[in-house]
């Protein structure tokens, strides 16, 4: 009997492990990348990327998020802990980056490579940026002007357009914290750990060199899957800055009130009301537009107005708590409608 339960324990442990993230292997050996030296590749992959994977697995275990997909963890980054945000991005971004680097890529020009792929990417690049060279310049500029550590991106937006952007730290355009949203199909790591050993402070030299090993046929494959990916619709639905603005003030006032600290709520009830009005008049993401959403937004505004009135009248904590709980419920109703 004892050994049977031990077996079960071992089985369940191996199941839990199966849900964790792991470091992907590189397509080439560390010394094969040419313009990026062997030591940099080794440390970058086996130390930095491995570190993100380890910390991500630790964080999902601690926060009971083991069942969430990597995309889900990133999509709602503003609601997640710093550990989840940094390490889910760290894992995703580097996984994409390694796939793009191919020192044995076809030795014809990048234009020729793109023209021979079964993809509309080249046409889209010419439409959007004029030429591939101009796109590269735009990406280099985004990478060079990204202050501190971060990434430069080529993304497919929810409108299925191409856009160049950059993000700090390990953020990326899938995350709700990103200004430009979309699915990244090309990412350039501009953390110093990506180039410092060979290029030291010369980020520009690293950026010129990277193109010689960047495989555009992989970018074309990424483009083909991105334009068909339902994630684009999800991103469009989730991109609602006014909802995030409201949520921020709500979280900073409701949670203390739950713990019997009414000071933040009493100080900021009018700000919360203002955010509710702003939310009601904001541009609702097209796929979300429904009578239910509009109804809930109207209710939220009224509830926040009534809450603010109570605070002004110096009502009892018990009354105020009842009001903020209603606001909180309506907010979650709206959020639930968003995730449908
Ligand atoms: Mn890196």
C-alpha cells in the first residue's frame, strides 16, 4: 500500500514537471554563429535564458499558475507579478530570437530569400516601409534608441499590418503593458548581455552585424502563422488602456479597504469616479462592442458616482465598503465580458 502511494506521488510529481517550461536547444553549436562569439552565445543561452526558465517555473509554482499557457501569462502581464512578467517575456523573447539566428542561412540576398518564400511578407514590407533596407534601418533605429535594456520588434498588429516598435526589459508586444500590440515575428535582443563581450558599448556595430545571420525565411514563416493566429483577435479585445487605468485605481483603493484601511479609498473616490467616466466615454475595442458591455459601463459609472457621493458625505466605512464591493463586482463582470 505504501509503495503504491509512493508511486502515485512520483507520478504526480512527474506530471507537474511536464507542465513546466524548458530551455530549447539551439540549432547550431555555440561557436558557429560567427558575428556573435562563442562565449556570448554560451552565456546568453545556458545562463541568461536558462535563468529566465528556472525563475519562471519557480514563479508559476509559487503563484499556482502552472496551468496557464506562456501566452496567457504574458497577455495579462499588468495583472501578474514582476517575476511572471519578466521571466515569461524572457523565455518567450529568447526562444523567438534563437529561431531567427541561422549562421548557415542561404547565401543569396535577403530580398531573394523573401521573394522565394510562400508568403506575402515581402510585398507587405514594401507596402509598409518602402523596402527591406528601410525596414532594417527602422529596426536598427528602434534598437539603438531603446534606452537601457530591451528589445526591438517587427510585429503583426491586430489589423494585420506590420509595425516596428521596441520595449523595455523583457516586455513584448503580446503583453497588455505594451504601447504597440501584436504578435512579434522578429525580435532583436539589445540587452548588453547579447553583445558586450565582442562589441562592448558599440550597440550599433552589433546591430549591423546581426543581419548577416538573421534568417528571413523564418520571419516569413512566423508572418504566415501570425496572420492566422486567433491571438490577434484576443489582443485587439484586450487592448483597452482606459480599462487598465480604471483597474489601477480600483486595485489601489479596493484592496486596502478589504483589509479595513479606508484611507486610500476616501482620498481617491473622486479619481475613481473620473476614471469610470473616462472608461465609459473611451473607445471600446470593436470586437467587444455589445449591449452587455455598454450596460455594465453605465452601471459602473453610476456606482462610482454613488460611492464618491457617500465618501463626500463622510459615510460610515460599512456603507462605503458595500459600495466599493459593487464597483468591484461590476468591474469583474466587464473583465469577464472582455475575456469571452
Ligand atoms: Mn538576452
